[in-house]
C-alpha cells in the first residue's frame, strides 16, 4: 500500500517545503510505508503523475484541514482521471491532536493558558461550503477547553467574520490581550496577509501547525482508516 500525501499546492515555496517535511516525519514514524508527495496544482509532482507511477494500491491523504472544494471535487476528479487503484482518505479536519499543536504554538508565542485576559482569533481560510466553515468554528471552542482563554473564528478569505470583526468581538467579550492563531498547516501568501493585519493592529501571531509529529500522526490515522475501510469492502 502506498500513501500519497497530497496538498493543494502554492506559489510560495514555504508551503511545499512543509509538505515534504511532513512526509519525512511520516517516513520516520513508519519507515516501511511507501510515502510519496503530490500536489493538485502549482507545484510538482502533480497527483495524476504520482498515481501513474504507483504499481500497487494507494491511499491519497489530503493534507488539508477543511473538507471543502479541493478535497470534495479536485482530488477525487484527479484520482478518477488517473485510472489508478486509489482511494481518497478523509481530510485532517479538527482533530484533537491538531488543536493540541495549535495550543502549543500559542504557548510557544508566550501565551499562558491561565491568562483570562487572552482572546484568540483562530484565523482560517473560508469556504463556500457552510458545513466546512461550521466545522472550522469548532476549533475555537475546543481550544478553550483546557485554558482560561476566550476564542472565536475569523476567516482570512471568504465568509465573515473578518479578522477585524473577530477582534472587535473578542474585545467586546472582555479580552484585553489578543493573539492570532493561524489554522494553517504552513506559511504562504494568505498567512502573510494575516500577518500584515496583525502587525498593523499590534496583535501577536503564533506559527502555523507546520511539520509537527502530531500532524504526521494524524495523516497516518487517516491513511489507516481508509486502508481498513478498503480491506473491509
């Protein structure tokens, strides 16, 4: 069985570098697993080309947080077009491990879990699918379960609230120290835009999730679930 770790792709080289670092972490965690990297667009190798080289069964694991257009439409279409014996796994989503990493990134940025004045803007990419946005909003609620923080969701693109609107909401709810937590796997053009807003407003911003061990573990969990489902079918 082959794991094809598939990202959307970006013109920003930091994004592809993070994808490859996650793949390296997966290989360290499970050295016997054939793990390959692929992209939907902008970077190479393309998912269709990678699937053409796989000689056994494959599971395509989207390195995506939201179950939106790229996961629902792009990746299944590319798998079908390739003609490969491949199945798509679920996206990473709002996994508890990833929320732990997000909380850890905030702590590394100097934010104490015990500071009740902290208001966290969990900032993500918005989707045209309301269900995907609703699932993203779960992250802010989960983030506060083991902290004294107040948190809400902001969308860097697409739907409301915008980061500015979310900041105003947190201040209205009594937060005196705001911080932005990017719900992104890697730095890129959108996170740069969020960082520019943060600098303008004087709001600190933590790092994206990045190539953390628990990101790799979540990928393997999605792979294992898809593999087990395939075997049972």
